[in-house]
C-alpha cells in the first residue's frame, strides 16, 4: 500500500528533501504541503491524508490548535513530529505523535517509521 502524506514545515528545502526521501521508498506519496499548522489543518479538512509529518518547531503553532481542530477533520491522520533538535521528546501540539524523526532524516530511521505506519494501518483495518 502507498500512504498519502502531508508535510508541514516552514522551510522549503526541508519539505523538498523529505518529499524526495519518502517517494524513494515507494511506500509514501506526498499529496499536500503546508507552511504552518493553520494551513495544515485547513487542508486536512479538505484532503484525506494517512500521515502528517509535522515540524516540531513550526513558527506560530499553538499547543492547543491541533487538538481543538481534530473534531472538524473528517479523517485524522497519524502524526509524525520532526525536529533538528535533540530535546524533542515532548508534545508541542498537545497530542502524542506516532513517532519522531530527527532532521536531517536518516533513511534507515525513516524506514522504521514507515513500518510503524504500516503496522498501525493494518491494526486499524483489522478493527474496522
């Protein structure tokens, strides 16, 4: 299965690099991008994505913005937080993510995260 993803990062080079890495796996296709959390939430309301890769330190993000928006999102994706800092094991958006990725993203670590996404998707489908 190919998962559809959204990238949420205010740095264009980071979005381009992650898009390339994800598409090289052949298991994830980037179908949407956003430069801020507000734009991401608006797009999630309109476009179904399986997973959202969100920059942990995105400018202008409030800690309650994402949890408050969840009821208005028809299909809530899995969340992967990304950061270039080593102290990233918190929940900057008030929601626990499926996993974290450190930037620059290591291809082996990215593969582990994709395997985790696949496992969650299989579990979700078996419970439906």
